[in-house]
C-alpha cells in the first residue's frame, strides 16, 4: 500500500469492521436461509393476490389484509436487504477482488428474482381508491400503522406500468446494475502517478489538501491523467445508465429526469427549484467572494483549482489521531444530549466502522442502515485531516439517526433524502462549534475558512453538480454524449459556481468522472444542499431555545419516514417550501464570509 499523507501505523490506527453480525462469509448458510425466508414470505404474500381489490367494499377485511400483507412484505424486505447489504459492504472494501464482485452480482440477481414475485402487491394497493384505503385503516388500527408507507407508495400511482412491465423492469435491474459495478471497479483500480508514488483515488483526493502547493499540483495533474485514461469507460457507464433512465422515465410519464427523485423524496419540484435559484443567486456573495479573499490570504491573484481546499498557509496542518477524533466526535454529540453520544459510542466499542484506507477499498463515506432489526455500519477513509474528523461526525450522525428510527421498522424508518442528511450535517455543525470554542485566536481564521469551505462543498458545489447533471441528461436526450462534451458541461457548471478567482486548469475537465453519485443515484446531490441549509435553520432554532430544541430534534430523527418534511419541520416553525427559507440559509452562509473577511 502506498503510504498515506498521515501515519496510520500506530496502535490507534483507524479500525476495519467485522461483518460477522451479518454473515461470516459468502458461504455462510445463514445467507441461503435468509433468501429462503424471503421466498417463503413472498409466497405467502402471493397467496393474497387479488384479495385486496376483492375486499374493497369490506373495510374490516381490507384492513386485515393490508396489515398482514405489509407485514409479509417487510419480512421479505428485511431478509433481502440483509443479504444485499452484506454483499455491498464486503465488496466496497475489496473492489480489487473479483470473488466479491461476482458474489455481489449473484446476490443482486437472486434478490431481484425473489423480489419480483411481490411486484403485484403495491400495484394492487394502488388500484384501490383513497376513500377505500381510509375506510380500511379506520376499521383496523394495525393497518393504520402503515399509513405513512402507503402514502409514499401512492405517490408513484400515476407512474405505474402494467404488472408485466413492472416485472420486466425488476428482472432487468441486475444486468443494468453491472454498469454501476463496472464504474466502481474502474475507479477502485485507478492509480494516479504522483511523483514516484502511485496513489489510490482516496489518497490522491486527500493530497489535494496538502499544505505544499507543488504536492497538490502534482497530485491534481496525476489524477487528471488517470481519469483521462479511463474516461471512455466512465463516460460509457454514465451514458448507458442515463439512457436506461430516460427509457423508464418516458414509459412512466415523468415530466423530467428529476421527477422520480423528487417523488421518492416527497419534495415539491418547486421547492428544489427555489433552492437552486437561491444558491445560484448567492454565488457571487458566497463562493466568488470567499475564493477571492482566500487568494488574497495565500498571496495569489487567482487560485488554481487544486488550491480550492488547501490550507491557508504552507505550515503543516494539525493532524488528528483516531482516538483523538473519536473523543472529539463523542464530546460534540454529548453537547447536544449524552444519550446521543452513548449511541455513537457503540460504533467505536464494536467493530462497526471501517475507516482504514487500503488498496481495493473504494473512495467516499457512508453509513449503511442495513435493516431496522440489524445495526448500521459506517464506512470512510480516515487520513487524519480535519475534514476526516468532520466526515466521521457526519457518518455517525447518519448512524445515530438510523438507530433512533429503527423502532419504526424497516419500511417506516426509511427516511426521504429531504431529511436523511439532517442528522449528519447537524453532527458536523456540533463538532465545528466545539472546535471553534476551543480554538486559539490565531487558529480561528483557519477554522472559519474550513467551515466556509465545507459549506461551499456541501451547498454551492452540490448545486453546481445538480446543474451539471441536469444539463448532461438534457444533452443525453439528443444522443450519446462524448467524454469531451461531458467535460465542457462540467467546466461550465463548475466555472459558474467557483467564479473568476479560481482558475480551472487543463485536466480539470476530467474530474466529473470520480463523482460517483451521478452514476449511483441520479439527482441525489441536491439533498446535500437541502440538508445543509435546513441544518443552518435548525442551528438557529437551537440557539434560540436549546432546552426545547433537543426533544423536538430527537423526535424528528426518531420519526424516520413517518412524516413528510413539511410535517416534521413544522414544530420548529420552518417551511422549506418558501423561497425565503432558502434565501435565509444563504444569508447565514454569507455572514460566515463576512466574518472571514473581517479577520482577513
């Protein structure tokens, strides 16, 4: 393994997880047993086929059928998701091992075949009228428990296809997913030549925050060359998946490529448009102005793109050990509620975190909820940077949220993206407040710069990603988009967001290739901006009344997906459907830049 920027060889090195709580290996008999359990639950569910519509005039009978049917559906979901989670988690740290890639593909195919048997269920529920469902839930409290899940199922009602077409799409899904697998494997095998070193993607991206300009420059050029060499494959994956999406969107009669995501998030398209408009309007006041100030601090007229996340000075930035990061994160959680810190501590006490960078491990970070009866697993690449500590807080925020919502059960705990990033970004905010409170006066400028850059990466950059993605999908309607044309769309969207103080050097046109969200989850990225500006408003609410806030906040997290984002935020007096909400969030970021300018 190439040596990372930080020395991780000490006794307190970042941990690797154990997945034994799920399964001991790909040959664990519990995998076959869980797949069989899913088949049995689905077979029982299939036995109810036709009865839901037949009972539409008998509320008591329909209510009992709904309670039984959704219970079986969740039982099958728990078994399939457990096996699928294991395959994905194991493969994510072994992308260089074909055994795990084959296992993941095999699990995906078997799960799709089993799950396809239940396709009829939501179609039959959606064949019922609203009044018939309401009568059934009024007649049977066990059915009424599933009201939030039924609400989300009903959102897709206008876009459903025939049972045969829905089954076809499910059966084709594993083959389509192989394009995602090809993309992931391509990036996992990437090695950037950086001087005498050959660095993984995670190590190279980390080098872009190095205090030494030349080291950043060489890393940036090495990454550009490595991405360019793989660009044909990455572009083919992106084009193919976009074309597949357009076919399905057309058959489902969606009014645009983002519509399916908005429905899944239970968010109004107008709210997303208002978010985008507010952030784009604020580009000059936030990102353009900040990068101009940063260039001044660094003694430059313009920043090169590899300076975007660089420290303000060439002095070696503070490095954080794993144990130190652990203590900082737990202390910041305890500042809100010691009970939340206790939940987070479980992930350190047990082998539920994989944070050690190594060859074959994919880049990025996530918290995988698995299922409600299980526990989440946290994945990241910890290299001792301040941002790594914040990433640890972010992912543990997700994990705590997932454990709080788990009593709802898997189907009801599932949280739309409009709220899914709330706990994670809030956890980062708690950690930053602690860092700032403990900082010396001379450290405050660097901390404030880091806070602004994290906000820019989460709000401005993600909206720029969203605009790039929208333009790419529009171009894909006219035919396959060449790597060069994708690069032009990328450069235009990034240039708008970064402004004239940042020079997009040759090679930057290839950087779209490593942003995995474009391939894994189309139009996911706006959720980060949504969540960040939402958290800014929640932080403001906490400052106004800390004692009352904590109980309301924990209730929001524990609700999982049982309430819409409008209902969940109403107790705080917040309404993200209003354009003024987003403008207010951008104004709070502008004030951070004001504070930085005062220090400069």
